[in-house]
């Protein structure tokens, strides 16, 4: 109690602080002086801070109080469980001793019964063996009698012959006499044996019956023993559980001591909280005053709503009367039309009679029927009265509509955004309840005279589903009438789903108007969909925000549902009996008798089902009276009672669904059999019932209805448990005071916000001027801040530039040092290149002298010339470049110094010029090396000389021509020339064979011979770079050999031409080989004109045509310089 008082004091303090805050804010609106405004604003901020602190302290106190309550409950439950477990352990120990003694006694009895059973089974086996032996002997005797009868028949057939010739058949006659005597003796023995066998069979049958009785008794004893054994096992498990709970009790004792210490600590904290609670009491007084105002406002709103509800009810009554009047108008118009038609017919007949002569004197105007005229008069008066009533109702409806439209203008926009849709949802739920109740009442009033069992079952099922939907809607309505504001607003999101539910119910109402509801299975489907929608809403809101009112409403809902299920049970049983009604088309009496016999056997269990359903209805009615009495006393129930009622509803629903499904399946089968005029199969119908039981009840059954009887019995026992639980006062609780509907609190809040806003409007107006001044000051400060930021940024940029300049200076100093070092290295490199240049010049001179030595030799035949020419044009250009672009230890190369980032720059002008030329040459070589490497890799696996190449086709054609020329000219050659030509031919063949060998070798390297272990000696031949360089050197050697062979062929051809006057190699008369076309700027005209033919000028450019490799190299060297 002290805790609750402290909490109340704290809440009152908080409310007092809020009240002070509101008072101070109103005072701020009345005061206009600046000094007073500053003081009040500071005080407001202080009070707000204190209010937040008090609220946070109140929240922490609430949490601590909850923890203290939980700990007290745990302590009390631990003490109670300790005492109860001790008593239970003592009782279970006594029960254990008794169970052990019973176990020993039962085991002894079981052993004795097993021995007796074994003896009986042995006697039974011996008697069966004796019976089999006697039956075998009897069968042997029967076979002998049959043989003797056959012999006797044979003798009888020969009897006339024996009488005619007795002497011939003397032996046969004596044999016949012997057989007759033997036959008589066998007959006597057979009669005696038959009597003995019958007596023996009777004795054995009696013994077998006794043994079977003893076996059944022993089996029953074994079942009893197994049940006792199971009870013993359960008792042992309970003993183990109690031991565990006893151990847990010791732990709970230690926990109780810990909780006591914690309780003392929390008591100290409570003492400290009391001071804060005193502050909250002041706020509580203010909240009380506000609540009184809210209650008054709520009463006013309730009175207004009641007035509007009465007004709407009057409008509904007027609308209904108008509809009736309209219907009367329609009937009156119809009758008037019939009267007019009849009068027209009579006038036409009279006109026809008047046209005939001698009849005009007899004409008289017939009087209309009096009943029609009276009907028209009464209908007209009634229609006039109803028309006046309709007009008045229309006036009331128009005024109410105008009233609502005018009221909507005064409502705030927040109402239509927040509260409007939830209120529509609440009204829609109430409308669903009313429509379901109306349909139920209409079914109960207008379909009581129905006799067809199928239609009765359909109405009962529809009534059950209407009860279901109506109960769910009522639960939602009662929940919305007492829920919180935020939950009420959240419910507005379900408005569209409720519209769909109402439309499904409207479809049923439309079918009721035209009396086409009965037998429409779609109606049940639509009702089930509506129930599913409502169940989703119940699961969404009622499970999360449950209340005592909902528990009460849920209990009544379950009881009403089970009551409706009882009515449905009765209807389904009548439907089951109606299924087996034999049609008159089956006229076969035997078939009808078999059908009646099968139906009687199948429906043996139906009285038990009817009795179970009847007892369920009686118990539910008793339970309903008890629950209704508690509801009238404003009592509610615990969750346990509601859960038990939910289980009862679930079992009853499954039972009636099983019965309905089973009757549908059996009805289909029975109709098919009746149509084919066949009898019914009892096993098949039992199988259909068993399938339905397995699907719905989850219980296998051999005969129809056994599982249903079991479920009904369990349901009845569960209802008895609910009745007994309701008699316990601990399961019944008082309902707290009713909470006002959420729309009242929302309306009060809106009004209070409106009043508060009205008071604050003056404060806002007074503060606007201050705000404008502050905005002007703020703009000035922003401008100053922008200027200062610009200045700061400018200074930062300056400082950054200074830092970058210092860093650049330090970097340039380092680069100067590096450039000095690179200059020294570049000078050394240039000297080395000069030495290399002199060596190359020396080699060039030697090669020139060697070329002059062979110029005077005669030319060789055309094939060798063509092949050498191909090697010189194609292969040397590629292979020489590939060989020269690799720096390996097998070729002399020059590596240039300098850093990687390209910072090396030669300061001296001559050195820089030489270095730039070398760099351009290296760049060109690297580019060429990359391109030629790719070409070499693509061509390495293919053939070198392809016949599809145009050059090869041209070479082969030239080869044929040169071959013929060689044949003609070779005869005239001298011996010396022939020896020289033979040597050149041999060299060309060797060169061709070596080229084929190198080109056929794959361009790959072997890396398997390398050893990755550090410190291991590896031969240089295993290095992949060595293998690659060796292949390049072989290609270079072939190139040099081709060049030497070309020079030799040229010299030999020149010598033979001087000696004989005939050329060995025909001179080409066609255009030279085109290597490329280059376009250069006009500024290079002088330098290009020295090495090439006059170029073709085109504006600012010149086009050059390259016909030889030498021209290409000169052009490259010119631009590289």
C-alpha cells in the first residue's frame, strides 16, 4: 500500500508541475514586458526540466515496484511449494511401498499364470494330435469300405453268370460269401468307430472350450498386469520428479534468503522515493480537476450522441415506411392497370355488339366490379397516407443530413484524418452484428415448416456460422468500447476488410429476399470467409490487447457456439437417417431387406451419439445459466476457464464437422447404389467413416461413430471440469470500473488542445515580434560569419600554398641530387654506346668488303633466289627485331640508370639530345617487340608457309617458270659455275630444312626442371629465359644465314651473267614491293626530299611511299633524331 501511495504522490507532483507550467504559460501571454518575459521563460524551462525528472523518476519507481511485487510472489510461492512438496514426498513414499508390495504379488501371480498357460497349451496340442490321428484312421476305413463296395458291385453284376454256371464260379461264390461276412463285420466296426469318434469329438470340444475360456482369462489377467506395471513405472517417474523438486526446494530456500536481502535493499530505496512521491501528489490534484472536467464533457457528448442516435432511428423507421409505401404504390398501379385493361376489353365487346342491328336498344354500360373499386379506393387512401409519411421522413432525413454537414464544418481536420475511419469501423461492426442477428431470426421464423433433412441441416450449419460471425463482431465491439486511444486509431486500418465482410453478408440478405438461400453452398463459403476475416482481426487486436471484458465476452461466445453446435448435431442426425430412405424405384424385396439389414447394423451407434449430444446440450445450458448469473453480477473469469471453454468449442466443432463430412460421403455412395438398384456394403461405409475420422478427429475406428462417441464423452467431461472450476471462487474475478470509450477521451483532448491553443495564440503573437528581431540579428550574425569564413578559407589556402611550396622546394632539392647522379651515369652510358658504335661501324665495313667480294659471282636458279628473297623480306624483319629487343646475359645490352618515376633529366644539351634519341629508339623497339611477340605466339603453332598466302601462290608460279628456265640454261653452264651453283643449292636446302625444324618446334619453355628451394644449385639450361633466348638466337642465326645466302646468290648470278651473258635470276619488271605509305607535315619537306622521291604534296601534308626496308629505317632514324 505504501508503494501505491508513493506512486500516487508522485503522479500528483507531476500533475502539479504540469499545472504550474500551464499557468506560467498563460501568464507569459498576459505580460508584455521584456524583463518579465525573460524571468518567466527561465522559470518555464526550470519547471519543464523538473517535470521530466519527475516523470523519469516515476517510471523507475514503477519498474522497481513491479520487481518488488514479483519477488514477493516468488518468495511466497517458494515457501508454499516447499511445504507442499514435503507432504507430497511423504505420501509418495507410502504409495511407493504399497506399489512395490503389489508389484511383487503381481509378478508372482504372473509367473503362476504363465505356467498354467503353458500346461494348457500343451494339452491343447496333444488333443489336436489325437484328433488328427483318429481322423486319418477314419479316412482309411472309409477307403476300404469303398473298395469293398466296388467289389460287391462287380460280383452282383456277374451274379446271373454264376447262377447259370455254378461249377465254373465255385471259388467266386465262396469268395462272395467271405466278402459278405467281412462286409457285415466292417459295418459293425464302422458303426462302433463312428459312435466312438462322436463321443471323442464331444469330449475334445468341451476341453477346447474350457481351454479357450482359460486363455481369455489369462489374457485379461495379462492386460491387468500390464496396466499395473504402467502405473508402477509412472509412480517411479513421479518419485524421480519429486526428488528433483526436493533438490530444487533447497535451491529455492537459498533463493528466498537472497530475495530477503534484496527486499531489504529495495526497502531502503523506497524510503528515498517517498520524497519524490510527495512532489507528485500536487500534480495528482491537478489531474483530478482535469478529469472532472473531462467527465462533464463526456456526459454532454453522450447526451448529444443519444439524441443523434434517436434521430437516426426515427429516420430508419421513416425510410422503412417509405419503402412499404412504395411497394403499395406499385401494387396499386398494377391493380389499376389490370382494371383499365378489363374495362377496355368490355368497351370493345360492347362496341362490337352495338354495331350489329337490333341490339342497340339492349346496350347498357356495365358496372365495374365492386371489389376492384373498393380495392383501388383503399389502396389509394393508404398510398396517400404513406406518401405523406414518406415526404415527412424525407424532410427529416434532409434536415439531419444538413445538420451533419454543418457540424462537419466545425470539426477540425485532424478528426477526419484520425478518428473518422475508426468510428466508421465501429459502426460497421455494429451493423454486421445486427445483420447476422436479423438473418438468424429470419431463418428461425420462416423456415420452421421445412421437412427435408438436407435443408434442415443446411439451415443449422448456416445458423452456426451466423452465431460465429456475430460473436466475433460483438467481441470486437466490446473491445473497441474500452480500448486505448492509440489502439482505437490503429483499428481504422481494418475498415476496408470490414467492408468486404459486410458485402458478403449483404449477398446472403439479397438471397433471402428472393428465397434462394436454401441449398446454396456458396453462402456457407462466403460466411466462412467473413468468419476468417473477423478471426484475423481478433487475433491481431484481442490477443495483443486483452482485457477482463473480453474474457467475459469470449466465454459467452464459446457457450453460444457450443449451443448452436448442439442444434446442428440434431439436424445432422436427422440428415443421416434421411440418407438411408429407400426410394420406391427399388422393388426387389431381397435388395430392400439387405439394405434395411445393412442400415440397421451401420446405425447401431447412433443412439450413443444422440445421447452424447443431448448430454452436451444439457451441460451447456447449465453452464450458460451459471455464466449468465456471474455476468449479471459483473464478474469475469480467469484465463484458464476461457482456455477450457475454447477447447470445448474446438472439440464440438471438429465433432460436428466430422459428422457432416461423413454423412456427405456416405450420402453420395448411397445415392449411387440406389440409382443402380444395388445393395449397400457395410465395410465400404465403415471405411468412408474411418477416412473422415482419420482426417478430422485423428482417431482410427472400425465402426462408424465410435471415435465420435469418444470425443463427445471427453467433451462432456471437460464441460464438467469447467462447471467445477466455476464453483471455485479463485477462478472468478470482479470486473474493474468501466472505462470510458476512447472517442470521449479523444474529444476531450481535442477540446483541451483547442483551449490551450486559444490561450497560447496571444503568447505567439507577442513572441512573433521578438522572433522577427531575433531573425534580423541572426541574419546579421550569419553575414558576419560568412565573411569570417571567407577570410579563414583564404588564409588557409595561403598557408596551404606555403606548405606545398616548401615541400616542392625540398623535393626539387632531392631531385637535383638525383639528376646529378643520373648525369654521371648518362655520360658513362654514352661513352659505352660510342664504343659500341665504333665496333658496329667496323663490322659494317667488314660486311661491305665481303659483299663486294661476292658481287661478281653468277646468279643461281630461280627457286633458291625466290626462297632467299622470301627469307630476306619476311623473316629477317621479324626475327631481327625480336632478337634485338631482349637484353639477356648472352647479348651485350646497356641498362640506363635513373629513378622509376621519370624524374631523371640531363642538364647538358648534347647529352640530352643523345639521350632523347636513344629513348625514342628504345620506345620504338619496345613497341615493335610487344607487337611482334604477339604475332610470333599466334604463328608459332601454325605452318610458316601457307599455300593460301598470295605471296606463296606468286612464289610457286615463279618457281615453275624458273624451273623451266633452269632446265634450258643449266646445260650451257660451265663446270666451275655448276660447282658454285651446286654449293649454293646445298646451302639453300640445308637452310630450308633448318627453318622447317625450328618452325615445327613449339614456342614453349620447360619450367619443370626448376627447383624452388632456396640455396639449391640449378643449371642455367633449366632457366626459362635461357631457353627462350636460345630459340631467339637460333632464329637470328637462320636470318643471318639467309642474308648471306642472298648475297651469295646475287654474286653468283652476276658472275654467270658476265661469263655467259645470261641472267640466272630474272629481273623484276613489275612495280616494287610496297611496304607502306606515310603522311608527314610540310615542315619536313627538305629532310624528306634528300632520301625519297619528290613527295606528293596535299596542302599542309606530304605523302611518302616506302618500297624498301632501307627507306623505312632511314625514315625511322630521321624522326628518332
